């Protein structure tokens, strides 16, 4: 007789198959949940890292510039400094400057403005800054001025109305009508360059004729000529503000950035993405030696006595990584940035936000 090979063989029942399928689905679901959790944690970590990097870089740029406010080299125009009889520490020869400077350069080298929620500026924005129309309502504007060394050295001592002939090893490009500082430890002149110097030659001539200056005579000629230890610097203007980048996040929120306008030919540049607000307080040293920090629109703020600056930034992430919309309020120095129902509000959404603050002493300002 032939045996049946199927006798005694059994397969899985439908119930066993369903149980196996359920267990498999549970296992796959668990693995998928772990994967999604790890992916979300990675997105959050990347967003936090980006915020920290952007906040740190933005603050580094601002603090570095603030430490240079009013820099004139070893000849500084400071309140209370003894002036050598018959000689001027800081002489302004340039005329028609859009950059506002005063005979006390250290006090005129810092300006601040507050923009209200409705868009009004306080103090009123001057004409030289009126072209900045993209600054965000509720965020401050900070203008900084200082001399930036060029590395140029005089080929021979000069005085009076003689042209400035200098070695230019760094090939610094000084353009016609640019403001330039020439000075030593005894005096400094602010002049307008009236010719068009070469940007590639190793030796350049800087003319300072009366067409662009109130006087073509350098003040150093009163006591002694400018010698080969003289420093030649460009007068730098950096104006910081927060505005729209023109881009949107994946959740279609406007992305704000820190911008800077400069007088070096770069115009307005976007520096750091993800900076939503900037607030600046100015440290005024009072008669009793104490320092009070107040905004730029404080009526009785004495800019001549500002010795430090406190700055705050609110940074946001690019990706929407929160599990819910951001309903938190953030304290930016003396200003509250709310989520809603307030004059000044952040963009909300599911972005992460962090506040960064720093206090900077003005190194070139003494009372």
C-alpha cells in the first residue's frame, strides 16, 4: 500500500496567523515609533544648535563692533582730556559728510533709535539713516562709528596742504569722497579724499583738496608734521537692525534676520538668519558713579556719559520642531515680546526661540 505523505502534517490556523500578524505589526510599530522619536529629537537638536550658533555669531559681531566705538588710535578725543596748547586732538576737515561726527568723536560715535510697534522712530530717524525702511517695528537700530586701520604708512613726513603719499601693502581700496582719518598720538584729522586713488598700487596718493574739505591744511602742521609713525584709517559706519529676509519657513512664517548697512561699498547686507528682535540699552554713568541702563529714546539720556551698552537678541529656529504653537512670552532686556494680544509680538508658530544678552564696555570712552 502507498502511504499518504500529508497524513500527520498540520499548518497554522487562521487564529495563529492573525496573532502572528498582530505581533508583527506591534513590533514594526514600536520600531517605527523609536525611529520617529529619534528623528524628532535630531530635528530639535539641530534647531537648538542652529539657534545657538546664530545667536552667538550675531552677538560676537555686535560686541566686537561696540568695543571699537570711537576708536581713533592713540589719539582719542575724550571728555576731560588735556589738550596741548595750540594743537587740536581731533579736527574735522571733511565737509558734506552723511556720517555725523563731532569734535568729541567718542561721544558722537554711537547712536541708537527705537522703533515703536506702529513704526514711528524715537528719536526721529535722521536723514542719513532715512533710507533704512525695512527695519522691523518694535526692534531697535544701532549705529556705530570708528576708525579702521589700513596698514598704510607715510613714505615721508607731511604737513599743511601736502598730499598724503603712503605705502599700501594690504592693497586697501580707498575710493574718492571716502572719509579718512590720519593721525598720531598728538592729533587726528578727518578728511575727505578728493581724488580716485589706485586700488592695486603698492603706493597711493590721497588728496584732500578744498573741494571736499573745509580746509586742505592738516592740523599736525601747527606743532609738528605727521611722521612715519602716523596711522591712516578709514572711517567706518556700521548700522545694525532687524528686518525681513524675504524668505519663509516650511510653515510659511516670515524669517527675520540681522542686517548691517556700511559705508564701505557693501550697502545693506544680511548677516545672520533667524534674529527676530534686537533691543539695546545704553549705560549712562551718573554723577554718583552709578550706571543706569535706558533705551535710546529716554529724554534725559546724556550720550556724552554713555560708557557701556547692553544688547539683547531674540533668535528663532528655521524648522517647526515644537509639538504645539509657541504661546510663550520672552523678556528681551526691559521689553516683553509676547505671543499675542500685545503691541509687540513674535511670529508664533512651532519654531524654537532663545534670548541672548551681553553687556559691552566702550573701551574708547572715559569720563
